[in-house]
C-alpha cells in the first residue's frame, strides 16, 4: 500500500516542479519581451507627420540658417548668399519624422559627447508651430555604418544608419539649390551671354505679347520662339553634378580668369543672376565648370549649359521674307531680263501672270508649278549674319515687290556680295543677312522653278 502512495506523491512533486519551471521560463520570456518592447520604444527617436512641418532651423560650423515653408516652397527667412534647396529640406522632414535608432551607447557624459562629436553637433529643429522636434548629429562611426545622435527628450547616445545620418549631417553644399538658376520657364525674363566683354546675344521677353525678342538690329528677322523656349527649358532644368570650394578667390584655379562665357539671367521678379563658365580640365566635352556670384564652384554637364555657345542666328527664323501667298494681292518679279507682274486672289483661287496667263485655269500642274516658284522666293534663308558689312547696290541679283492684302508693300532684294553670296535687303535697307546666291541661280532655285513654270505657260 505504501508504494502506490509514494508514487502518487512523487508524481505530484514532479508536476509541481514542472509548473514552477514553466512559470519561471514564462516569466523570463515575458521579462525579455518587456525589455525588448521597452528598448524598441526607447529607440523611436521621433514620430510625427512631416506634412505638418512649416519651420526648420539648421545650426552647424558656427552658423545658423532658418527656413519657412511658404506656398509649398522652403525659403530662407533671412538673407543668404545662396538659394535654399527645397528638396533637401523636404527630405530632412521625411527622414526625421520616423527616425529610429539601431543601437545605443549608454548614458551621455561630457566625455562620451566629445568622443562621438556631440559636444559641437549639427543641430536641426523642425516645428509645426505648436511643437518642436530637435536632433543633435555627431560624427560618423569608424566603420561608416552609423552616425551618433542625441535628442533632447532622452539622455542616451544613439546610433542611426549612415544613410539617414548623411542626410541630417547638414552642410552648406547640401542646403544649396542644385539648379543653375532659381526659376521655372515662365519666370525667366531675359538671357544675356557675354564673351570677351562683348554681348553675343541678348534675349528679352516682351511681357505684353509674351514673345521673345532680340535687339533692334534684328528687327528685319522673326525670332524663332520655339528655339528660345527650348533653350529656356534647358536653362531652368540644368543641375549641378558636384559642388567644389566656396568663396573662390583665385579665379585662375578653375580657369575663370579667362572665362569661356558669362551668363546673365534676369527673372520676372527683377532679380539678376550672373555666372561664369570655364572649360577647365581634360573632360570638357562632358563637364563645364560654373562660378556663382558668391564664389561657389560647381560642375554641370556641358550639354546642359551649351546655351553659352549659341548665337543670334540660332534664335532666328531662317527665311527672312516668308510671306504667305494668302496675305498678298500680287507681286512684281525681276530677275535678269525677266520683269513680270503676278496677280493673286487666293480667296477665289485666281492667279495671273502679266494679265496674259490665268495660271489657276491651266490645271493642277500649272498651279503646282506656280506654288513651287512662289515658295522658292519666300523660302530664301540667310546663311550668315554680318551687321558690319557695307554693301552697295551695284549689282542686283533679285527683286520681288510683294503687294500685301492690307495695301502696303514689302520690297525684297538681293545684291551681289561676291561670287558666292548676296546681301539681303528689305524695303531698301540692308538687313544684316547674307544668303548663298545659288538659292536664286542654282538647282531647285528661284530661277529653276520660274523656268519650270514658263515651260508650262509657254510650251
């Protein structure tokens, strides 16, 4: 009888021991879970909505910078010598809003702060107007894995990832806007390029017509608006690939003592930005150095800033007298021994020559031949510009007097310059344009299409 009783007692003892062990293990696991949860909570350095932030301050290297979000654009609240990089500040807000530590180094002391670069840290404070969120950023660890940081609400030194820390370890270069100019397309009002102290071109936006214009000497030409807007688009989208030293004193260091060009951009806000360009180094086909007014040196892709190599001819409509046949009532044509009068009434599809031939009644072939002949005149383009030339009118090459529908006339003339070129005149005045004479005399030229027309009219 004693043996079964002993066995039962033994089982009860074992059960009690198992329960005790289970409870001990469970308590230990619960404690570990609590410690892990506490540690995870401790490592949450910041948690706020980045969309609510409206003010930001940055202190580093003994200087402080304050910025405010105005109409969804981050802007300095004080006068600075560079434009603030909106994207950078927005990135700082995003990184800080959910910032979590990856490890800690215990309670901070004066000694440990000095060891980790937190005795003179970078300080960033973000505010939504009601509350502030501040972080102190120290050095990068020796393995380039972490940055040491602290926050006012906690007494420990923490480590955040190098990717997060590299954004928060602010420098002037990081804060600087990377764009060549701080404008979007419709905010550019004037573009000037200067080389060797002489203006290469000067484009100005007429705010009444919203059209780009060149100086008065180009008044006989039409400005190719698409060509200008393309250049403006490149100008406003060009971004620095790298920044070098600030406050450059020796211009020869990067070749700015003899710059390739100077660019002056004026905005609709009236502000003017001046930049120097230098083809410095051995890789100028890829990179061009740029010097800002505050002495900051940067490099841009050469293709992004090739507007400095443009000339006025790049912004002009090549056809200098491109008058539509629908805008005339006729024209007088003189070339060599030919002197003809053409009458045009496109509203009624009537074209005549010398009141002898009604071209529009002679079939499609004749009409096409007339169209080709007319276009060969109005498509005459300039090949060079020379405003310094002093042409005479000793040898006429071509004269066409257009009778416009509004009752006025436009006289288009070419006078021989040399064996290859002719000067272009409009209304008796030299335009500055020079064209290849073969546009009148050669294959597929004015005379060629005139003869084609005459072959039909006088077979």
